[in-house]
C-alpha cells in the first residue's frame, strides 16, 4: 500500500471513529488485529455499544434476541483493546486544519486519522399527521424499543413502503398477531430493487400469511385523536384503521458533517478504493458513502452488511500499510417468515433475466443479465445459486441462460463448466 505521507499510522497516533455501526466496529477490530497499537477513540451518538442493525427488523423486534446479543463486542473488549468510548455524544463539526472534532458535550477530540461511519437515516414521511403518537420509524435500537411493546395481537398496523425493511417488519408483525396493511406507491412491491417475478412471489407470500398489500396507492394523510394515530387516509378517500404506523420509504446518507467540513459529497460521501475521502487523513465507510463498485465499473452507494465490513477492512488496511483486501461482490439478504432470500450482485440496471426452478416450490433463483453478462442473482432458499453466482461475477464469467435454467444440471456442475 503506497504511503500518502501520513500513513501508515504510528504507535503515537490517534484514530478517531465517528459512528457505532458495522463499519466502525469492523475498522477498529481489523486495525487492532493487523497491528495498530495507537490510540483509538470512538464517538457514538447512541448510548449503546456498537451493534448490528439487520436483526432489529427481525429477531430483535420479534423478541428472539436480547440487546446484548446485538453488540459486536462486549464492553470489556474495548477496555482490553485500549479503545476509548464516548457514547451518547454527537460529533458537531470537523476542523480539518487543526485535526479536531467538536463534540456535543463541549469537548474536542483530536485525530491523526478520522473515520466517518455516520450511516444513514430514514426518509421522513412528507404527509400530514407524520408526527402523531404511534407513528414509528425503524432504524435504531430506540426505534425498535418503542415499537416492540405495541406490536401485539389484534393491533392494526399500517406499513408505508413495501421495500425489504417494510416487508420484514410486516412478516414479524403478522407472526406476533397484528393485522397488517402495507401501502406502496409503485405498481408492485420491491419495484425499485428486483424483478416482477420476485415481486409477485413476495406479494403472494405475504398475502398467504394474511397481510393486505395495496400497490399503486398514495397515502394522503394520517389522522388521529388527542395527538395519537387513529387512521391512514388514502388519496381515493379510503380510510384504514391504524393503531400503529411504520414508515419505511428508504434512507438518506448522513453526509452533513462531512459536507460542512468541505469534503466531496454527492448523495453520499465520495471515497476511493481505500475508502479515503477528498482529505487524505479522513476516511468514510458504510451507508454514508459513495464508493467505486469495481465489479460494475461505476460509483454507487450500498446499504448492506457486506459493504460496511468490506470498507471497514479497507480503512484498517490503509491505516496500517497493509495490502488492500480482495473485494467481494456486493451481497445482501432478507428473512421473511421461513423464506431466506440471498442476493449476490447488483441487478438494478438489468435488461434481461431468467428463472431457475419454480417459484411455487419455494426454492428458486432469478438470474439477471446486462448486455449478455451475468450481473446478479436473487436466490430464494437456494444457497448454491447464491454461492456460485458470486464466484462467477468475481471471475467475470457468464453462463448461457439456457444452462442456468436447466435444473437437471446442478450449480456445482455449472461452476465446473464455467471454470473449464
């Protein structure tokens, strides 16, 4: 890894980390694992230790996972690794000239290298009534701790947005006995992220479990009594009784701190292949970044565990002067009821797709192509399709659609054909 004049860090240097999610935790763990012995100081605006977020809308909301199991590491680990924690404190401004960050408690923290792992936040619902009691978001522990006590049997829950978060929450709410209605402006669920065949599969899955899904539907307003939600009113005048409303209409990157410091931002904090920003001493990782997508030849923002882990390792490698880790294909997952969806690659600009297996069987895969090249797979209860596609995309290999559709040939055999 070539030095930029400041890296690798010395034993007398300080790494300051802003954020308490996957990217922050991974950077700290990898930096220590790879030999950085200097000071590490983590600033987190939540009171909790750094924790994983994917279980929030699934196992944690359902009550199957306790808060301590969400933590990446216990408190003792941070003490043993000489990591100073400042929790419940916000970073307010970055002074790049003095290499300091002003904090909400009135103190300043200095750095030799700074990591911005500020994540993202839910898009606000631009609708009258959005601030009524009983209207929830689902992004952090506090959100879910407020939601868990009220998602109970017989409660009427309206979910605004049929993306993965909304559908995962719908599945859990139904399993807890709530009556669930999902509202989606687009013509189909998951319209922004997947193919019509996947949308149809998930619509049927949820409807079979008693969820009411309304697409091509616009929420006009939320109405309440004495400041508490009572109903959702649609643009056609339909009123849906609501004891709980969950808003899941996407997220925005938390780039304001970086932007105010003069770092290059464009719908996220712009970083290079080492997760370095336009200031060579400042890195950024996770949901807040726009990064090179090397397997696709473009820049983009990824909201995923894979992205946070990978960028955390990239930052740590740059900090200690280690060779850049090999980059994986973007991957994602979603658990709904007993169905596990595993996604490899990015399908958003596909121009063709084929289906392997029968959706009605509950185990199938959709392969996506762009100009004849395999770019992604959605694998429903189909781990081999997920694993093999990752390898094919990394190697740049593509199998003929007819071969991929032929379920008489195993994915292991197809992988061997591609390697021959």
